[in-house]
C-alpha cells in the first residue's frame, strides 16, 4: 500500500478499511472482483470495525462490572429453566415495546447473570444500557444532591433504552431513596424499559424503601407492563463452591492415605434449583391489579 493512500485513510478516519485493504486488494485480483464488489467489501470491513468499537464503548459505559454472555449460562444445571423465555428477552422485543422485566428470587440463583447477559445482548442489538445496583442508585442521587447535580444524575438514568437496577431488597435503603426511585420509574414509564431484580417479595418493598406511598406508586407503574420471572432454588454459587471444597478435601484425603484407594468424596445432595415463570408472593393491594404474568409464548450466578 502506498504511504500516501495510508495517510489519506487515516485522515478520513477509515482505520478499519486501512487494516484490511491489502488483503482485499489481493482478494479482488485473485477473484476478479468488479469495482462495486470490491467497494462493498472494504466498506463492510470499515463498518464492522466501527460497530465493534461502538459496542466496546457502550459496554464500558453500561458499567456491568463483569460482562456476561447468555451462551455461558448453564441451562443444564436446571432443565426446568425456560430457555425460550430467556432468549425471548435477549431478542430485545420488550425494549421495542418499552415494557419492563422483574426477576424475583433468593440470592445466588442467577438473577444478576441473566440481567447482565440480556443487557449485553441489548447493546449488541444497538441499544444503550445502564446497569446499577440499587445502592449505586442511592449513592448517585444522595451524593449529587449535596453537589446540586440531581438533574444531571436523573438525566443519566433516563437516557438509556434499558436501565437495569439490581439487588433490590438486599437491605433497607437510605432515606429519600424511595423518592429517587419513584421519579426514575415514573419518568421512564412507557418511554423506556427498566429491568429490576429483587430477593424480597413485593409486599416487603414498602418496608425496604421506607415510604409506603412511594413503594405503592413504584409498583403500580412498574408492574403495569412488566414480565415477572420468579426464580427459586438453592444458590448456584454455593453448590459449585461446595463441590470444589469437597473435591479439595477428597484430594487431601487421597494424599494422606499413601495408596491408590484414597477417600471417597462426599455425595452432593443439594437440590437443583428450579425456575418458575409464576409471580412470587402476593402483591400489595394497590399493585395486585396491575400484575402481568409472562406471555405464554415465551418460554446463574448473581
């Protein structure tokens, strides 16, 4: 490649095209591609590089902490998990409909894994995503309140096509957090999609938020167009962590015997987790009328 051509490509910020141009020139010569076919190839190379960089920037901006991919999720751990339902979420149809999703279940059953994986898939589909735990949200608003930057923080939470709020219910929220969450839910309602996870039943939200009217209003709006996924079962982390510990103990036992018989590892008797699409727990009276169960057509470790 001539240095002048390479310099021109750099000035035009066509780095993707520059990386593949020599290969494409050889390919065009060997396959006798016409000008239109050659142009299409090199423009597609540039587009692929720009798309990859954009995804990388959006993943970083989403603040996942740890990126998860749905193909890494161990569906075989629990055959009752509705793979189709999860993949329907990953198709991002609910984002186009501006609907919401709520995952309920005890700690460790896969809620965080699933929302991060769906969020990653949404970014690859061209959507803007923001992932925050409920405590991140509280710190963001209460911290910026002292600096007088509440509006800037609010806009940050309103802009994404998908807002993921994780860990609702881990502990009682600081004062005024309910007001912040309520404003976010109200402003995003029917305008942008929100996905939340919680390890507490919905009837406990008023106590966790510390504001009964705010909790009722949050649930009333959030559940109106929400798909509720109730996950039950033992912790996936503890199960596999227990197996690893048992294996280590078994290996130490074998070394201590000095022969080939060794010690038998303990049997794994923990039950396999189950995932149900039914809503978990009774809703508050004010929100019960708004619950929406998963569509019949739909359908680890946090």
